[in-house]
């Protein structure tokens, strides 16, 4: 689990723990990894190994991923990528450093991890790469288009990997999540029918890992239809909104 300390990552790990899975939890803060790992073992995980790594600063993601897989000593069922930052859109518009940070973490850093995962799963001829993207990838909106652009790049990358893996026995899926109540969105006004809990999104992620043939999954499901509508609103109407 790449970004296991994210709220959505931890909720997903709990579902795998309940199945008695062996987990590698990769994230930045060793103390929190140890805490979350102990909790997952108490919840039924056969193992929850802490793996401290800064995904944006790792010099050799492919070797790092191979070491994680070697630790599990067998075929890897799923490689799940959660790490990301929402960033500050207004700040990014005047500060190239903030724009670069958003692109770097969500896209540039994720690319070599996804490619390394694809190679590993292709070799195994089995397993799933599940990457958490966002509905923000579907249409540029004034409120978060730098983040949306990074997630759009990530989504297309994962769709391409899904195509590459299609006849290999392994598969890949981009999860397009809507609004989720997590630390990433703590500064926003939350609540209402469009907001999901991490546990809801986690169930969709685990289901997608076990179900080949769908390279893009919206979660909750109704976002597929919301984004279909949003993508098709003509610009002369869309540009009158403040979405
Ligand atoms: N929440 C939403 O509404 C929503 C909607 C759509 C998609 N998503 C996506 O869902 C994924 C999970 O987000 P979340 O909502 O669960 O938010 P979160 O709890 O804030 O998790 C984000 C995680 O990314 C980690 N991270 C960021 N940069 C990193 C780096 N360089 N190295 C290692 N870890 C790094 C953070 O680690 P630290 O704790 O060390 O900072 C944090 O654990 C993200 O990709 C996000 O874009 C979220």
C-alpha cells in the first residue's frame, strides 16, 4: 500500500486486514506506520510491515517496490497507490513552487511507482494495480485545475497500463473518487449527499482490485453520471458557474 497513512488507504487496509492479509504499509512517518500496523494486526492482518518512504524523493522506486514484494515472498495480490496532495489552487496561480508541488506529488512521483508496479504484475501474470485518482481529472474547473490536471495525467497513465496488461492476467484500475471526508478536505465545508466516508470508497477500491476489465471506476457510483453531465455542459454555460 503506497500511501498507507492516507485516510482512504487506512480504511482500505482495514478491509484487507479483516481477510487476514499480509500487508506492506508504505508512508512517510515510521511512528504512525507502526501504530496503524499494530491496529491492523489487532483487526486480523497476518502481518503489517512498516515501510518508511517519501514517494516524491525516492531515487529508485522500481527497486524499492521489488524489495517490498520480496518481503511478501510470493505473488502480490494488489498494489494500491493512495498518496497525493490537494494543494492550494489560488496559491499555485502565483507561485510556481506550489504548482510544481501539486504536479510532482500527484503525477511525477506517481509515474515511476505505477510503471514499476506494472512491470512486477506483468511478470507475475496476476494481481491488480489500483490507483486513486479523482473526478477532478474529468474537467478543468477554476477551483482546482492544477490538481485536476495532475490527476488527469495519472488517470490516463493508469488507463494505458490497463491496456498494456489486458492480456497478461494482471490488471490496472484508476479510481475516480468524488468528495471524501478526510484530512485532505478538512478545510472545506463538508456534509450532504455528495460526501462519502473513507470506508465507502475503500469498499469500491477493494472490489475493483478483485474485478478485472474495468480500467476506470467512479466512487461512489453516482459520480460517473455527475461527471458525464459536467463534461457535457457547454462552455458558454459552464463559464458562468463558480464550480
Ligand atoms: N479526500 C477527497 O475528497 C479525495 C477525492 C478524490 C481523490 N482523493 C485522493 O485520494 C488519495 C488519498 O487521499 P485522502 O483523502 O485519504 O487524504 P490524506 O489522508 O490527506 O492522505 C494523503 C496522503 O498522501 C501522503 N503523501 C503526500 N505526499 C507524500 C510523499 N511525498 N511521500 C509519502 N506520502 C505522501 C500523505 O502523507 P503524510 O501524512 O506524510 O503527509 C498522506 O498520508 C489522494 O491521492 C487524493 O488525491 C481524495
